[in-house]
C-alpha cells in the first residue's frame, strides 16, 4: 500500500490520552507560525495509565476524534504524529565520543557521535524513541550547542535517551493503522507538551514541566536549554475521581462530573456554606454535601501526587537547578487551588500553563488539556524545518487533501447519522 500523506503543509497531532483522544490539525503560516485549523475530541475508552488495554474501543475513539477534526478543517487526514506515555517509559543520559575525520565537524561526524551515544545496553523489550542532544564538546571545549563547521580532533556528545516498551508502541500503531492512518512519528508526551507551554528563557534558566493528565503525570526537567530528566508517575486525575467515587459512594461518571464542577485542591479555599447534590448509587435519593467536605477528599490525593513529583525531582539531582520553578499543565492541573497547594509543597514558583505560540483556533486550544496535542504539532513543524523536508514534512508525494463540496456534505451527513 502506498503511504498516504496529508496535503501540502498540514500536520496532524493525535493525543491518545487515558481520558480523551484529541486530533488537532495545524498548518504553518507564511510567517512561520502554527495555525490551528481543526480539532476533534472524543472520550477515550480503552486506555489505562497511558497504555492501550482495549484495541477496539481505542480505535473507535480515534476514529471519532479524527472525523470531527477532518470536518472542522475540511480536509482528509492520512498520517499523524502520536504521543506516548505510561510507566513503561524510561530515560537515561548517555554520551559518545568519536574522532573528527577532516579536522572539521561535518554532518557525518554528528551522525557518528550520536550513534556512539546510543550504543547502550537496553532491555530486549524496550526500544529507543528519542535521542535528544544536550550539548557537545570538541577537544577540551565544553558546552557547544552547534558544533557544525568547528575545528578539532575529538567530538563528544551528551544526549538524553528515552526508551519505551516495544509492545506499547506496537499497540498504539495498530490502533492508528486500523483507522486507516499512518504514524509519522511517536513522541514522548511531556516532550511534546514542553514545546507548547515552555518559553526559551525558562528552558535556559532551568524549569520542570509537570503534565497531569487522566492516567499519568509526565515530568520533564530542562536546564541550559536542553532536556535533562524525564519520568512518568502512574497517578493522575483518574485517582482523584476514584477517591471521590469511593468516599461519596457515587458512580464514577457522577464523581468525574462533581470533580470538574465543584472540586478544590485546597480545603481553605472551599466554603463550608457552598452545598452540592451528590447522586447516590441505585435509586436512593441524592445527598447534600458541602464543598469543603469534598475538598477534604481531594486535597490528600493532590498532596500525595505533588510529594511524589518532588521526590522524583530530588532523585533526578536537579532540585536546585530549576530556578524558573514548576510549570503545571494537563487537564488535572486546572483544578482550583492546585497551584497554591503546589507552591506550598515545592517551595518554588508554580504557574499553570496553556498552549502558546499558535494562531487560528487559539481560543479553543488555549486550555491546559490541549498542551500535548498542540505540542505534537510544534514538534512536527520543528522536525520538518530541521530535516529540510518539504513543507509539511513528508518525503512522499503529498496527496490532495482538499475535498469537493459534495464530499464535505456526504461527510457531514455520515457524521450526523453516527451521532444521532
């Protein structure tokens, strides 16, 4: 089968999360900015803690999200950039050294030194998905960012390697292919999110991004402009919902609803006089509960999560090297009081971040929930520039993605039939 690609300069990010699947269509504007032209979202059923546990349900969610994005953007999607997370993701710092062939660093030398850096023993069930250069050294000169064209005898590269379970990648690819789509690349979710929410100054100074989703909390630490440490904690929004469901004895669907509408991560911010109705299980009547009582259920879980994140930052050895503080993003970070509680625990500046550096549907995507999805597009466009690929980043002949008016009408009809 010939590999199909999206038309022209369109790129598509597919964030297959534990709570939702989001497909975002973007294109590069003539000024080099990222313009969002389509977005489709559908609840995710078939993922747990960032990994696929039911292929059919995941395929259905992807299909719905992609159809919605195609309708909004008025195009046909053939290939996507996909995010990956989960406890199976591991990372390490490595380095490689090679002799410079012609006493001047060429592209071939860079490729050889990266190959040398990736030559580390990794378990058979893991595969490398990212080799992210941190810095280079030529002879005794350290801290070089762009070594091309520099003179020397010995070239050394420090890199950050990210590995993940082979079967987790295969299952994600299988789900995407079953929807008739090709996978352009698989990207670590917190790396993608960092493209959407962090500024260059923060990365230079030293910052930790914490992306709290439904199933996993993804962490990445940057110092001196490069990624230094990544980790995934399998505790996130689903645990909060679960706690509410257990403590209030209410079905999970209602617990999720209560969490989004009324929950607060800091008890002192919730008023004891604000009351809410809690649906019961079976046909029992709903009960009244104060917002403060709800916060007493939620706060310990957020406290535990932030304490785990702090322990991970300390373990990484970068605790004192992140003066720009903590940047929270992801849907679960939006809760009232989360930033205040985080500042109490981290003793560092904390900010809540939404995707930046976009035009078009920026009011739709300027929500921490879409950090990974928008970040996937930023990653895709940066990769296309770095590799000097044609606009849109594909080596293949782009297929026409514009649709005839009849095609759009057929699609809208089909979509309505599916919905109602």
